[in-house]
C-alpha cells in the first residue's frame, strides 16, 4: 500500500527531533532553536508550545500531565509542567553524569527509558564532566515525581538509538547502529517486572536507524537514513517477529523520529535532520 506524504512544517535552520501525539495535537522539537512546537491538525496550524528548551530533543508524555524532555544542552532529562515550569530529574548514574538523552519511551509505571548516547556537539558550559564509558538504555523512576533514581537497563548495547514499548508495555523495541558500516539492527527485549530479561534479534537494517514507534497491532515503524548522498530515507515497517512488511521512501534523507497520531491514529508523523515535519497516510 502506498502512502500520501505531506510536508506540515519546515524550519529554516537546524533539525527537528523528538515528537509526541498528546491526543489532540502533535508536539515536536526544533532542537537547535530550543523550541517545542504544537501542530493542531483540525486547525492545520503550528504554534510555539514551549520556548527556551535548552536544545531539547526527545520528548514523551509522563502520564502525570507533564512532558519528559531530553536536553542536549545540559545532558539531562527534565519534566515540563503544565504551568510552564521545568523540573530536573536525576542526572547521575553511580555518581557520574550520564551522556546525552536521544530517544525516550515511558513504561506502564510512568518511568522514562532513554537511549543515552554520545553527541558531537558538547553541552553548554565548561566541559568538566566526562562522558560515561558506555552508551546504554537508562531508566528514570520515581514514586512521587519529586525524588528520582537512575538505573542502567542494558549492558549489551554499544550505540542504542530509537526505542518504543509494545502496546501492552511488556516488550521494548530498540534500534542499535554501527556507524562505521552504516547498518543497524532491530531488537526486542522481553520484560518482566519492568526489567529486560531476554534480548531477541529481529532484523538487520541497511542504513542508520533512529526513531521507532509501534502501533496497536505491534508493528514497529523505524526511521532509517539514506546511506549515500541523494539517497532517500525510509520508514521500514516490521511485524513483531521481525518480518519486513513494507518500506516507504521519504522526501528527506535523514528521518529522525516518528509517531502515530490524528483522531483515527492512522497518520504517521515524521521529523528529520533537514528540519522538515512530514505526515504520511495510506492512500485510499
């Protein structure tokens, strides 16, 4: 089945990063501009939702009325509250400042799991805190939204990227990349007591994978960048057992994140390093 793809918004300078559908509007990050925008599909209008976000990239609803935001400018995850304020969460893993939060997914308990990655652009201020010796999936947990703990959830990853939970929250999909070879692998971790217990290799992907979202039928939509200059990026769709279902070319080379949205949850929104927000729907 082919897709109809429409450009919703474009920023002149910089990239678009994380995005989320909140039930009525799509929120998406303009990373270098430090702005989170909101797109209302009923009004077909984009407005500023939050400014001065300190290079926030990954965003996800926390299930408590706030939004988690991964700030690349500060190497931290904050909670953006409805009153316009922001609250910092835990930044130390065993006493050391974590890396750069790249993608975020929220589990059934409201904990934020994020891929903690290296980044070519340093955080703001003096560079006195070294990076961790590993790139892993970390989890932020809290019982009362005030006291947070940070834990390492994977010890078998070297370059994690996009991650997303299954509809029942008992499985975590994760993309991991090999930048030297420009290839990726799609994995699934089965969870017990909200902890990974088994890692399953689902698929090899020819290209650099980034964001993932999962629909109600447990199909994973993966953003994959084009390998060569001028090569289109794609959305690659996989069944829960790793079987490739379809590949859809995009009018950008480097898609970053994707999320299902609109009233019927049948539109796929896609951000990109080129600063373009796309909306894809299956053609009638």
